C-alpha cells in the first residue's frame, strides 16, 4: 500500500530547506479568511450599519466621506487591535504550552494576565493615571510577573509542571492583591478598573494599533526564527542539546517574547481571558500536526477574538457585552472539557 505524505519540502537557491505541511497550510488559510471576514463584518456592525461591499469599497479608498470616517477612523482601529491582540495571545499561548510541555501552560493559568491587571490597577487606583499610563502599568506588571514566575520556577532549568505550579501560586497571590487594590479605590476609579479588567475592544483607536503592530513586527519574526529549536526541545532538553540547540538561550528568548506579547495584548485590550489557552489547542487539533503550531495558533487567535467581538455585539440583541465576557464563557467551558480529557488520559 502506498502512502502519501502531507508534507512537501521546498529548497531555495541558497541551499535552505523548508518543509511545509499541506493540511496546516489549508487550515491557516481558512483561519486568515475567517479573521478577515469577521473583521469586515465587525466594521459594518453598529448603529450606522454599512454593508460588507461598501466596507471593502471604503477600505480601498472609494467610499464616501461619511463612510470613510466611520470605517477608517472609528471602526478599523478596533478591528486591527482585535486582530493583533488575538494573534499575540494565540502565539504567546502556543509558546508557553510548548516550553512547559503542558496544555495548561497559558498566560491565564501562569498569572501573567493577572500581573498585567495588577500593574494597571496600581496606575488607576493609586495614581489616577491616564490611558497611556494604564497601558504602561499593565506592560510593566506583566513583565515583572513573568520574571517572578521564571525565577521561582528555575532549578537548573525550568521544568514545565514546576512552572505551571509556580504560575498558579503567583496567580493566586496577584489576584488577592488585585482584590485589595479594588477595595482601596474610590467609586469612579473602581468602576473604571472593573471595566478594564473585563477585557474590551471598545473605544480603541490608532494609539493602541501602532505600538502593538510595531511590537508584533519585531517579535513574530524572532519567534519564528527559533521555531526549529523549540520543536527539537519538545523531544527533551538533552536530545535538543545533542542536536546543537542552545536550550537555555532558546527557552529564555522565547519566554521573553511570550511575556512581551501577552503583556502588550493585555495592555491594549485588558485581560481577555482564555484566548491564549484555547487558540493553540484548537489549532493543533485542526492541523493534526506535531510541534508547537506557531503560525496556526497566531491565526487562530486573531480569528477567535475578532469573531468573539462580533458575537458580543450581535448575539445578545441590544445588550453589547465586552469581548472578555464572551471569551470567558467559551474558554471556561473548553477548560473544563480539557481537564476532563486530560484526567481520563491519566495525565493529571
């Protein structure tokens, strides 16, 4: 019986070889198409409804002045922030799960989202800071939490389950700190903090787009450049080192990238829950491909968040929910299913 591989190897004139998984390519194409379709639908959604054809015409520069203002100034930044935040969370979650070799190794579980929330709350409650200062506080809080988890989990290297356990502990501590900060806030600041903590894309403009786009433009190529080493590390540190991978250096670079992606996404949209957990898992199940599935996870995260944002505006009638509520409900159900599956398989 003949078997046909789904993979194809491409060779460049310079001698480089690239192996492509055809199923993964198809899945990535579907994710990109779904993300773009949901983005167009989301741009057309609102009190001033704009048909999809008019949205595309306006994006091409052929709309009326009214359509140009609605599409390009009011709604396009929100969609772009949603795509970038979803992509950052999907890629960050894939990195954490690959490094920890644990499907629960996501920013939600490791406490990074809570750390970013703590940084934002400090600025809101103690400093009454501006939106820019809240963003900076969230970024610093996420970085400090990631550093704490890494240092506490370090013992001649970072073991996956140890990192998850340390992350759960750090998450519990930071969550308690967040609760304390809320009790010290006045009514106006507390209401502002609760809205931010829910996770929302409402009111996002170009000021959130450009920093996040710049960060992704730097970090995504850096992550993909280390993808080969990450894939080898899944076979074990000793095996990867024997194959020439500088294990600790690769792990440190990828962990730093994952923390930066997660913190920046949280700073831009608040702690949108469960996207980083579910996107890599769903991408892996759809591609049926071994390895970290970095690009599929990135595309899945973008499609997932923008679709959830569209659902938050359309699926509940006149009540528009923050996108974090929708992802929390869907992601919480998926987490329960994942825990039951892992327990039946004897892995937890």
